[in-house]
């Protein structure tokens, strides 16, 4: 038995060990100790000997009835209203107040600065914020637990047990192999000031001739320091640097054919950007017929002025109707004939000879050109009908020049019908280049094929809403009716169905007898049928999507207005309730259960009287319900903005075929994607985080911590089907595992920061969260703070975010695992140029940093490059269907 203390001895606010009705309690939180007698606390000797608790040096000689942690409301001047405001801002405990400044607390809680200062001082007095000796700190470290990675080798690398709590573990990686495209795949890239569209094999061989080809993993690489590609990066299309070209030999390929005429030949590991409850990447081998894939909607470029509009129209006409022998252009239009003669005279100072062929019903005029004209032809004068192409400088010209080139080409070759405009060419390369060039103006097309006399012709077809955009083309001859906008192409049903589901969660819920703001009687029929999921249309057009967006915008503004009215508790009355009642997106009596009432009594609150003792509870229930629905609406609006960035195509067939040849890939550190294919297509080039999310739920003896995990997804990488694979391989119930992983898609850096506060709320509400995965950490920060001018702002915001993560990990004893993007360091002349994004800010915040790269025979190599207590080392592991394993 411990010795008794004097009755007047002060109660210490540091570690206290007490015995209650529930057993031994050990706490570091400041407590109110409610005394009942002067009896000594009884600590079982056996429990001390067994090491379950440390024998206390001093124990208050009081029998304790209950232990009540101090709350924010115990601080002077901090009442219920202030607590509510602080909790809505993500502050839930005394520590959050203790580390604040008076001005910040004053603004958050609505207190005067003097009152805020007193509250902060009181919080600091209640908290043990001073120094502790090394032994006490070591005791606190005993709370740390570990989450196994699935690989004993990686666990050993991280100190023997896996990813630890109260720490941030960062992983970043370089490019890898196996995610490549066939040698004849068209790719779009930029070198110096020119845009190229050619086969990726041509590109590789071109750079191989001027650079040393190096062995890497299963294949070869060639450095390409001057090459840029068009990539989907941080939520938008950008031109980014490629660091290398890569090739390796494979036995099999997947052939993907789409409704618009895309022909993709890629490996099964190659990822295409598609849609699955959001825009996300998906491996080709996981795609099926009917899946949709994303395509660039427009290619925006920094332009130059090599050609003017007249030059471009002339070149477009030559591509359509020109020949090399004789060097000439033919046309059946007298107007075009006169324009061509006049242009040649003005540009090259000679009058061309014009031949007339009258053997047909309508005469054909041939304008004969001289050698002086060849100086702007860029090699076109040497082409035949099978080898024609778009001059590279046209790609980088301003839109008016691009429009003029297409005007000349379409005036020469286009066929206009009531449904579409089409052009036919024998040149496969030209067809692909025209498709890319049309995207400079935001016009999507389809490519088909026609066989005539055993010869293959490519048909480029423009229809629907894209046909309307042709009004901007610089025609001199052709004209068409652009009013017909109906098309088989648009936003596919899968996207509309997902929006419909979110509509039901936010706006379209049951409202009882109250007429909805969005309904048959007051909403445009097409919009309403799509929102409730009754439409049979396979696609919707831009006009319908705009109307759907307006529905969500209007409802969001309405709900926010109601929330503002409800923000002041004193304003809440029966009159205000009756005013907002018809606007609520849910049945009023659905709140009855949470009010502890039956539905009939609940209805009386609206029709008769609002009891004072229930008023605040009712107000809070309405506010919480509306906030949830506003969050869903904001998700829909973000989603609509994202899907508008693309045009969409549907897979008509997909299958694996024999190949046994080289495949190629661009190595793109920023975004890991590029635009390629005969029609422009998004092509991609997270496994440990997913494995950890599953392993967190395992029992302690199996390397888990029997907790839940939070997955914050910034790039659309979370795949439920992958979680199911890992769970099944471990003998777990996939549905139960998925329910224990809380997923949120972060759409910008502010949303990403807000989600950390939400994690605190989850834990306060009793969720046993032991792991937070952020994939990836820096994506949004890079997107929103681009260029050196904004680097300081980005790093400052990122630094604050990382410190919040560190505080959360320490406060709640959970593990934080983050993935990071990489870039190629131009200053690295030898060795691996891959560098993690975020600089020293991220490096100093991360407790453990791992660099992950591909190894031989499908393995991965993890190298520990920074740790406070472990040596630099590396290990080999494998990623399988069952997750991360040793082999």
C-alpha cells in the first residue's frame, strides 16, 4: 500500500493513476476529481509486478468516484456558443486552445481579446506543456503501436514492426516499366518551339541517335531533356517535362477500340483515365466493354507566329487538293481559284499559270506553283496522298491561324450533310494530326475507316455540339446548318447516373407532402428525368449539363441562406421554422427520432408551437442535416467542373493479343501521364497505402491495430476492387473491410486541409481511427501555387498543413502515411534525378522517408533515406493481388 499524504497537499495535474468502478485508469488529461472519502487509492500489487502499469511515485490519498476530463467549457469566458463555434472550426480540446494566439481565438469563438487571452492562459495552466525528463518521455512512447505493411522486409526496414503511430511516414517513387504503348502509337510532344504528332517508336529512335541508350530494369531508357508532353496534371491539361523515353519487350498487348474510333494498343498495366464514381485512372486489363474513358477537350498552347491566316488557308488547301507532280492545287471553285492566284501574287510576286479541265460537267482549275512557293511548304511539296501531314508550325500557331488551315482543308475535302461534316484521306498520319489540330479549337471528332477498291481510307467526322463549333472555322467556300446539335456523343450515362445518385442524397430526398423545388411541376422535363434516373438517353449534351449544374447551384445557395438564418440561435422561432419548412430537402418529421418524439408530435411543432426546451436541439438537427447536404452539393459541382475538362468515349471492344515486340513510354515525373493514340487520349504511366488501410483492421498479433483507417484521395487513386482483392487474400470479409475505410476525395488544397479537421471530429465521435493515408500529399498544392513567384506561399501553406498532421498523429496516437509526387532534378548530372516534391518542408516533417522504385522481375525496392533512429537501408518487396508481400 502506498503511503498516505497530507490532506492539504495540492492535486497534481500531470499523470494520475486512480482506481474507479471501471478498474485502473491512467490519464494525462487534467481532471476534476470528485472526492467521496479520505481512503487511499488501492492499486493491486500483482498488476504492478506484471508490468501492466508503472508503480506511481505519488498518488493522491483520495477515493475517487469518477474522473472527468476538463472540457473547453470549463475555461473562463468560453460558453456553449463559443464551444460550438470552435468545434465547427475543428478545435475540440484544451490543447487546441492552448497553442492559439489571442486574436485567433477571439475571431474563432467570438470573444473579446482580453477574454480570449484569459482562456488561453487557463488552458495552458491546465495542460502539462512544460518539460519532462527522458524517462517520462520514454513512458509516453510506450503508447506507440505499429501497423504491419505485409512485408517482413519492409517492416524490418522501418524498425521491425511496420508503420508507427505518432509519426508521418512518406513514400515517393520514380517511374517504372510495364505501363507502355505499342510502337505505332501516335504521341503528341513538343521540342523547342514545335509540336510533333508521330509514332512513339519514331520519337524514341530519333532521340536514341543523339543520346546514349541506357539499360534500366527490364528495358532501355533514353534521356530527353528538351521534350515536353501534354499531360493531365493536378486537375488540368498542362505541358510538362518528360525526363526519359523508355522501351521494353513484351509478349502480349491489349487492343482497345472505342465508339469514336480510337484504336489503342497498350499493355495490361497501362492506365487510362476513366470514370468510376469520379474521374480516376484504371488499368487496361481491368476495363470492360461499355466502360468510358476520358479524352482531352481542348489543347491550349503558347503560340508563335510563323504563319499568318492566309498562309494557313493556302497550306490547308494544298493538303486537301495539292499534288507534287505537277506542283499545284486543283479546285472546282472560281472563288477559291481567284483567291489562290491573288495570294501567290501577293506572297511570292508571281502570277501562277491556271489550267482548266472542262471534261466534266463543272470545270476544274489547276493552279501551277513555282519553286519560290516551296519555302513555306515544310516538305508538303514532296508528299503524295498517302503521306500528307499537317506542318508542325501550324500546331503552335494562334487559333485564328489553326482555323484558317482547317478552313482551307475542309473547303478542299469536306463533305457536308444534315448530320455531320466529314473529310476522307488516305494518310493515316494526317487523319490523326487533324484530330489533334481540331482540339486546338476544342472540337472533338471521330475517325472511321472505309475500304475502296482494296485501299483503306480514313474518315474524320464531326457531329453534334462539336459541329456547332465549326462556325468559327475560316471557310471561304463551304457552308452548313449548325443548328442540329443532337449527337451520339456527349456525357455518357455512367456520369449522369452518378450525379443522379448524389442528387438523391442532397436535394431529391423525400419531403413528405411538401412540393419540391426540383420536380415535375417546376423543372424542365429533360433535366428532371435525368436527375431522378428515369431518362433512357445514353448521353446528355452540354446544354442539359448546364441546366443540371444550375439546379445544384441554386439549391446550394438556398441552403446556405437557410443556414445563415439559423446561425443565430436567438432568431430561431416558429415563424422562421414556417418560413424555411417548405424549402427543406427532407421530410420535417424525419427528425422525430433524434428529437425523442413520434412523428405526429413532431408535426405539431411546426403547425402549433415550438417548445423552448426543444428549440435548440431542433435547430442543431436542421443545421447538421443541411450542412451534410451542402457538402454533397459542393462535391457535385466540383465533379461537374472536372468532367467538363474532357470529352468522353465508350469502349466497344477490348481483348488481349499476341505481340512479342517493343513497347514504349514517356517518363513524365509531373503527373505521370501523356496524350497519345490515333485520337487524343489520356494515358497514364498506390499500392502500399491500400495495403496499410486493410492491415490496420487486423488483430495486434497479426500486425494490425484493430482500428479503422481514413483515406484522403487527391488524385482519384482509391480503388474499392483493389481493397477487395487484398482483403480476400487475407481471408477477410471484403465488405466489412471497406466499411472500415473512410474515404474522402479532396478537390483542392483547402478541402484537403479541411478533411484533417474532419478526422478529429470522427475520432471525437468514437471512430477508432488509427491510420490516415494521404494520396498524394502535394498534388493540389503544386497545382494551385505554380511558378517560382508562388513558391513561398505554397511552402508556407504546406508547412502549416504538415504541422497539423504531426499534431493530429501525436494527439490521437495514429499513423500518417503519405505518398508524394516526384520531379526530375535538372542539376543531377549522374545517378537517379528523381527528387521528392516539397523540399525541406516535407523532408523535415516526415519522420520516415522511403524512396520506392521498380526492381527486377516485377519487384519493388524501398530505400529508407531519412529516419531519426534507423540507418539508411533498403529492402525488396512485391506488389501482388494480395497486397504488399516479401515474394
